[in-house]
C-alpha cells in the first residue's frame, strides 16, 4: 500500500480525496514540480523549490512551506513508501472554490505530494538513440502564458505528446510563434556542431528546466564545451553533428533522427554519453 501527502496528512493512495470543486480540476489553476532523490539526497531540490516559489508568486499563492519543512515531508513520505531512489511530484492548487470566474481567489490551497520509485528509461534508448518529430502544435507564446509558471494546465504539451504518439516518435520538437525552435513537449533540446553546443534561449518561451541548467554547467565545467543560446531554425538542428534532449526523468537522451533526417548517420554521439556520465557523477554529490 502506497501513501501520498495531502493537506497536512499522510494518506493511503487509494483513500486520498480531492474536492470536485478544486480549482485545479475545474480550471487548471495549479502549479507543480517534479524531481528525484538518490538515497536520502534530494538532487537539486533548492532549485526546484525556488522555481515552485516563482510559480506560486506569479499566481498569488501564499507559500506556507519553507524549504526545510518540505524536505522533512518528502523524506518522511519516501520512508513510508519504502523507496530507495525516489521520483517526487509536488502539486499545489488554489483549492476548493466556486464555479465561475467571479469568485473569491483566496481559498485554502490544496497540496498533494506523490512519491514512487524512480524507473529509468530502457537502456536501449540510450544505446541506440531516439527519433524526434516536428510538431504542428506551437508552443504557447510567452506573452500569453508566462513560461516561468510551471503550471498543471499543460494541454499544450499534451497535444505535442499526442502528435509524437501518432507519428511513432519518442518526442516532438515544438516551435514558437516565430518559427524558432523552443523545446520538446516535456524536454529541453540541445545539439552539437563543430565542438559547439547550442540550445534555444529562454526568450523563445521555453520552460527553463533544472536539468537544462545543469547540463549547460556540465558542458562547460566537465567537457570544456562552449554553450551558445539563441534563436534557431530547424535547419540549424537537422544538420547538427549530434542532438540530445534533457529532463529530470530522461537525464540526457541521444537523438539519431529528426523527421526524415538522420543525425550522425544514425549513430549515438559521444557528447550525450559523456554528459550523462557527468550528470550521474553530479547527482552522486551531496549538496
């Protein structure tokens, strides 16, 4: 029997209940963070907590947990579920409210934390590489929805995932409203050309992933590679020497095909492999 943390209590998963009038359910009025632990080490949690604060502030949520308080809750939940290397998701919504937009926005927040054992992707994906497909769905314009808010209202990404499934691709590449490469449906994207590493700039409207920032740092500190951010078109990526995508769960996933273009003759490049090794070493360091 697994447990979740819900509104101040540890509750059995099949007994946890959220109101049908919860504003997250009715309006997608909620935020979340997902991250991992290695043993009792919450990897990069301070960065995830700061991003949670950033999202909460943007939606006028009063954040009632300090980082230290959340860490204690997370470790207790991990222990109750008997987990070793855990994958966590914190979800916070505006809580139980009324139907309609002419309503009180000062509800008591709903806080749900889920923890499960981290399950890595199939090793064959890392050995053989995966395929990306250019999505027809565009990324939300930053002028419409602030990408600094990690919102549970994630329909845009879901549409991208449905396209990937329809095409038999592992993930999609989503452009912004200016035809610039932005990100995947649930990943950030990098490519290598002539010993330079490129990735879209935050100005394109992407969500600045914590793993993305870590990979940028590791490129420069561990592999002595210069990272360039900017606004790029698809042709910049398709003729790259190497392509890979990153996220908390993916780590560093190599790409060997984009649409009908083969990358590096369909072979996994060395940069992705070395970066994943560097990431694993970094994850083993206790902050």
